[in-house]
C-alpha cells in the first residue's frame, strides 16, 4: 500500500453523471453512499451498497480516483494505491 496517491494527474473537474448512483438508477437499485469518479464524472455507489458500482467502474474503466459525494465530506480514495486523502 502506498503512503500517497500516485495518480493525482487523473483528477479533473467533472460534472456528476447523475443525482444518485447512475447504475442503480437504471435498474431501480438502492445505494448507501455515493462516490464521484474524478476522471469522468461517473456517480457510483460505495462498497457498503449492494452493487458496489463505484468499484465496478474502477475495474471496468481503470479510473483510479473517486471522491465522496456525501454532504460534508471531501476525501478522495485512490483504488490502485489504496489510500484516502484530501486535496488541499
């Protein structure tokens, strides 16, 4: 596990793809928390959600960084480096 994220160059200003989990909304699914892909704007559900769409998006697209989309949270997670961090 890395101490810092080595994928900061993949972070972009993005527009969320949906107001909830994009993939859950398509199938009338449910989610617990939302994660925003900072490379393309895909809005997916967290690993506490039944479908884990944010992690599935990482495995499908290899977009390494998500940001919490929960109110009051600003942390990011880098999947390959397995590290949480904040921009600052």
